[in-house]
């Protein structure tokens, strides 16, 4: 019997550095004692299947973990009949996000919704509207969202704000089961590597529009030009090296920013040296319900977040410490002593979140 079905691609290659993948690998770890089957797509046109097969091999996404002990299977393509057979034998069908939900036939959601777990992870429809996605795509996703909130019985959200948002959006969903589970890695960072004779400012991530990549580089250019703060080192950890190199040249700060890509296992070494980290999110519903993996990793590593505005997920309610990007641009920075006090408060928040995470993980396991 297949204990757990994941409607998702198993993250390999650079995918493992992506925030969503870091979260999902943590979900997989919760169920590591059980047999897991990953299904990537259903009834794909064959030409599309060939395209993704070639792309994944080229990017190194096609390999499953070597130490899986035969507990993980992965399918890139299944017919409806094959899917029904696997769903019949499953105890849990865990759907990574709304995008993967939309790969399913609506009748399958109606029939097997009682054993499905939908991980919200984000407000997909609202994100699509922000990105000006085609109306037909948004309309299709709205149909799936309404269907999900009617037939699926268990939902996983990343923040209490997200749970409240969906409960208010669909009043009938208040009687359903919600599990709040922010995910972050459990590694500890050696704070002694943060030097006191210079400030290290970090950015870790890609170049998506919601990361405000150009504003980050523009802010650095203003600090450099105004010369109000000296002894600052800037490091960008990203696979989008050429993109950020071009931005740095555009704003004439290519000599001030180190831009490089590092392996996931080496991220903690970089975090250990950083005092501050960019996470410039606009004030909108998507960010108000989010729990960015980057933000949690920063706080756990003693990195004080540089924010555009503070309303990100539950963190402002929890009292996290941050620095506004406008202060950075004006040359106003706290002292090393003040940064250490901010680190202490943020770590207390992370420790409390970890207790909640342990409880939520146990709740998920109890579904089996």
C-alpha cells in the first residue's frame, strides 16, 4: 500500500535552495518513515512530457535521493486510471500547493477529498492577479479553490494570518481542519563569526519581482553615493548572477557587491557572517499571510531583516525586530550592541515558533 501520495515534484538540483522546496523537503522529512509516492503531472500532452523530461535531466532535477531506501517513488506522468488506482491505495494525498491541485481532475478532488491535505503555502490567486496573469488562468484557479474548500478536509497554512484569511474568504471552511506549520531548517549558526569591525549585509534569493531586486541594488547605490556609512560589505547569494551583475553595473556599484552562487550546504557559512539581510516585501495580502523561508532563516542566523514595511506574516504581531530600508538609504543604522539586542529578541520568537512547529508536525503524523 502507498502510505502517502505527494502531488509534487521531488526537489533536487538547485530546486533545493528555493524557499518552497526547503519547506516541502521538511514536510517530506515528517513522513520519512513511510512509503512516499511523488506524482508530478497528469494526462500531460506527450510533447510537453518530452520537454520537461529533457529540461529536468539538463538541470539535474531528475534524480531521487540515493538514501531513500526504496521508500520514495516518483512519476512524471500518469493517466487518470493509473491515478485512481494509486489514490485508492493511499492513506494521505498531500498536495503541495494550489498550482499542483489544478493538475487534478475535479471529480478526483470530490471523490478523494476526504483523504487529501492541501498545503496553501501562499495565496496563489492573489499572486496571479498581482502578476497580471491571463484572466482564464485566474478563473480556472478560482474554480479549483472553491472546489478545494468544499471537498478537502485538511489544510496546512504557514501562518495564523493565512488561516484567518481563508476562513474569512470561505466562511464554510471554518469547520474544516487547519494546521499552522511554518517550516524552517533546524541547523544552528555560530554567531561568533559576525565581526564587529564591519557590517555585512546579505541578500539570499532569486530575482522575482516580489523580491524588489532593483530596489535593493538602488538602495545600495544610494548608501555608496551618500557615503554616510563606511565599512559595509554586500553579498548577494543567487543563481541569477548575470541579472544582478547587470543591475550592479547599471547603478555603478559592481565593485561594492559580491555576487555568487553557493551550494545549499554552504548557506549557513555565509549566514554566520552576516549582520543584516534584505527582504523587501510590499504591503499586500500576499505578504501579510506569508512566512518567507528566507525571513525565518535570517532571524535564526542572527541576521536582522531589512524590510520595506514590517507586515510580513505573523512576525509583526510576534514583535520581531527589523530595520526599515528607508533608514538604510538615509544612512541610519543601529550599533553592534543594538543589533545584538535585536538578535536576542528575534531568536526568542524563533524558539517559540519551533515549539509550535513540533506540535504541528505531530498533528500531521497523527493523520496516519
